[in-house]
């Protein structure tokens, strides 16, 4: 238990290496809210995975900023002695806003672990020193451009290729990549762009030997996913639909998926992510760690999470260089065998470089006792 004396909020802007296109739109730049907390013993960092618009999620950077500055931050500083799990309970009366909560809860957890010199991976019961990495490939301008990107990532040793798809840019493109690379782990992610009426697309994808089809249907429709899963052999994976351990339990009982993509930043932080892992692990359902184009702060957090035993599929924990010309922290690099080392230092094991942080800061605020 520790007392949080100060909470710093920063809005960060970082250029991306290349525009990232999904069925929801194009990102050319990363903007996110970073939280830093200060206790008597240590500092702690948490990254909010919201984006500039409420498209992937109902939250966005300005809403997360307001939720933290108006409600979560003042409640945290007024609470006296806390732990991360106490903070989780403290914020629970406010509904939703899981991305904003994650940044606060993860920052407190990081400070707690730094104070006792324990790494996040150890605290989570991680059993891997390095995790297998895949890469998520945005929708390209042309099939040839997509092929070139995929070839490049495979040459870097990524162990799984995930293609973003949208109606009209799906079967033909995925089939082209499958023809080029008959044996790779290949998956697709639709970000909820389809409906059950698109059964033809899924039956065609079902012939391509995919590792999984991720979030094909509406994010609020578990029942539709259960109906689709019953029609195809390929495993469905849910991402946006799984906001909590309760969602995961419901999805598994309904047969809405056979794989879960856990994004700690989206589900309210590492503690809820661990609870989702535990539900899936008990059911024998494989999980993997998704990515939200995190900076090194969120990436370090994700790597620790992905070291847990149930994370048996390659994770979207790609190298910093896949996203940013310059990351906020020391860059994370892919090992020659397509893995990434799990940080071993106290807490998340990294901190932002002060100069890079300063250069990337667009807005700041501080809440103090
Ligand atoms: Mg996804």
C-alpha cells in the first residue's frame, strides 16, 4: 500500500513510420494520454490506448483526459493508502471509461512494483523470458504493396502475419498472401466490419487455412459470432467484444469464439486482463496480446502480460521501429528468432526518455495533494 502524492497527465504526439489503415480509417500519427503517478517510494507510468476519435472504442483522448482529470485523479489522491487493486475498486463506480482507468491503475501498479523491486512479469506469474511476436498489417493500397510489406515483415522474422480486412478488400488479398506463403501463421482482423449476411466471405476465408478470423461482426453481438462460429471451421477470435472477464466467460459459454485477444489497455488495465486470461486459461482457450500502437510504456506492459502461461499464440508486440521513427522509451527490438524480450527491471522495466517525452508533449496537467 502506498499514497499517491501527484499525478501528471500528458498528451503525447508521435509520427508513425507509415499510415496504418483498418476498416475504421487511417492513422498517420499516434496521439495518446500518458499518466505518471508519484508516491513516497517510486514513480509509475500508465499509457491510455484511446485514440483521437471514438471509432475503435467509445473513448477518445479528450474523454480519457477529462475522466482522469475530473474524477479518477482527484479520487486517487484523496484515497490515502492504496494498491492497484484498491484503485480498481475505487474507480469501479464510474462506468466504462476502461482505457482511462487502465492508464491510472497500471501507473499505480507500476509504482507499487518499483517500490518493492519486482517486475510486472514476475508479479503476474509470467513463465517466459521472451514472447513470440506477430505483426498486424494495415490495409494496403494494392495487393502488390501488401505482398511487399508482408515479405518485409517475414524477413524480419515475425512469426504471424495478421491482415486487416474490410468488405471488398478481403478474400482476394488474403488468398494472394496465402499463395505466396502456404505455411505461415496467417490471420485476418475485420474490426467488426461485416454482418452475418456476408457468410460467403467467411466461407471463402475458411478455405485459406487461417489461424483465426478476428472480430468479424459487430462488437456488441456475441450471439451473431456464436452463429458464425457454428458455420465455419476456422477459429473466431474476439477483440473489441471482450471488455472484461465477465464478457470472456459469456463469449466462451455461448461459443462465440475459440481464441481471445486480450488488450490490457482496452479492458481497464493489467489486473482485469489477468482475470480474462484466467477465465480463458481455465477453459483451455488460447489467448494472445493485442496491440494499440502503444509507445514503449504500453509495449513494456503488454510484454509482461504476454509472458503469462495462457498467451500461447504470437502477440501483436511488434518492434518500436514498426511504428515509430523514435519511441518514447529505449526502442523494443525483435530478436532474430521473432521473439521480444520481456523487461526484467522493477515494474514495467522502462521509463520514457525525458528529452523525447518533452519533445512529444502536446498538453500537460498535474494534480497534487
Ligand atoms: Mg483487433
